[in-house]
C-alpha cells in the first residue's frame, strides 16, 4: 500500500483508498476478471485467487491503523473524553474518478483500536473491490455481525459498521455486495451479481485469518426489510429464488423454484413475501 499524508487527486482514479485521521493509504489494483466456473456454468468466479494478497494487505492495513491511531492519540492526549474523540477510518472505492462505495469504520475509542482484526475486515472489502475494478454500479447490500447475530441492510453506496463486541479482539463478519453483471454475461439491463463474503481476523492469532467469498448468483434483486431476494431463470426456464439474510448464504441448500410466476411477473416485482 502507498501511504500519503494527504488524499491524492482522484481525477480518473480507479482503486480503493483508506482514509485515516492523519494519512491515506492506497490499495494496489489487481487486474482480475470474472469468468464462468468450469464446474458450474451458472456460477461466476475470479480468474485469479486473492488469498495471498488478502493476507499481505491485512498486515499493511493493520500497520496503517496503528500508526494513524497513535498520531490521533498524541493529538487528543490521554484522558480526553471518549465521547469527544472517536477514532474512525473510511474506505472509499473509485472507478474512473467516480466514488462507487464508501464504508466508515468507527472504533471503540480513541485509544484502543483493534488494529489486526479491524485490518482484516477492511482488507477483505478492499481486496475484493480492488479485484473488481472493471465492474460498475456497486451497492453495499448488508453487513452481518456474527457476535450480535445482528444484520444491517443498506442497498446503498455508503455504510457504517461498528463491531457490536469491541471487547473481543476478533472480527467474524459476513457481508454482501452487489454490482451490475458484466456486459458479456448480461441477459437483461438490471441484472446484478450478489457477492457474499466472510472475514475472520484475530488480534492475537495471525494464523486465524480468513477471507471466503462466493459470487452466489446473478439475477433480478428485490429488497425487503429482513432479507434480500434474487430471482433468475433456470436452464429449463423455471424461476429460481435465492434468499440473502446474512446467515445462510454459504449453506448448500438449493434455491426455491417458484411455481405459477412468469419472468414478466418477476420483473414487475417491487416486493416479495418470502417463503
């Protein structure tokens, strides 16, 4: 990562930048592309793996947060009211100078950011986005905190995530991002891909570091209060429905096949009652 004291010009910039209180860090951009899976022609994968990049980036992000937080602590001084001096960092993703996603990460207080666990979570977002720079129209769909079992749905280009248990030096978070299906695979204008990921990172165990991600499905998305539904046609032209709720995305259960609905019915949907 390249670190600067000030944010650099973003004209036509593509990539991710982590903005601290006293510096900015720029993620390396990886030329990667989405391809069809050989084992499942209906599924998508990244052409090149990102595990090594993720682990290296986690270390870089953790060091950046440690240095930036130390400068912040020097400024506010010991004993300053935490209510006045909250430390946070913000991850921004740009495509050709346009802001695609912005995620703010508030920390427990000015003096005790969990650099490694927070670094793993931010690296998970940053590495995936840095390998998807040829894609467009991103949305943060949800973030699920495993410790609180709470989930926040966004359907937005902006989000804020604060761990529910800052006293635990580990992050175990699932999140979902959607984006427009690449031109070569798109079958209708509003078709989107759901990317689901799990990040596990621990402050005291560098071996306990995991990023698992899955391009779950592509299709037509409908948002509800407690879930997201994605609909697509099967090879035999039946309608398949996937539910995304931050809990079962990585289960092996099959999508539900809907009976009595046409694709025209699906495309006209603004809500869905689930199953």
